[in-house]
């Protein structure tokens, strides 16, 4: 598979996950909104990394770590969101945390995550040629 095809693969999957996050918000499944926002950003970061380095990104789910590997630094606001969303990925992988997560992400928090994720997503996507 050519580099461009690999980058496009990551971008398409990231866009799909962002659309899924929006669907989760609309259906009231707010904890899954946070999880899918994390997934969307992880994949778009990996697309940028792949384009910049001509190799796959390290196997990590830490958004702060991954974005730190990119050539342009993220803003403090972006880093704050990435840090918070990374925690939802980790906690979301363990069934015992599901109730805790659900209680932390209400409609307003979910809306916040979506808005900020779209902002960071566009910043990252704009770096893909």
C-alpha cells in the first residue's frame, strides 16, 4: 500500500469515528461520545505522523504523547483536551469503570468534547497534504 493510501485510510477512519461520536451524542450515549472523540483524534494524529515520517506511528493510545511526536506543537488548550480524552479511552476499556464514566459525561460535557474535538481535528487535518 502506498503512503498516500495509508494516510487516507487513517483519515477516513478518523472521520468515521468523529461521525460516530456525533451519533452517540445525539442518541444520549455521552460516555461513548468521549470515547469516540478520543478514537477520532488518535487516528487523525496517526495520519499526520505517517505523512510527516513515512512510517507508522508508535503503538500508543496516549494522545498527548502522539501529538508530541508531530512537527508542530499543539496549543495548551488542545493538550488539555487530549489529556482528558486519553483518560476516557483508558477507563473505557475496563467494564468496572463504565458507570463512573457515564456519571462524568453529561449532555453538556459531551457537547463540549464534540466542539473541542472538531476544532483539534480540523487543525490536524489541515496539516495533511
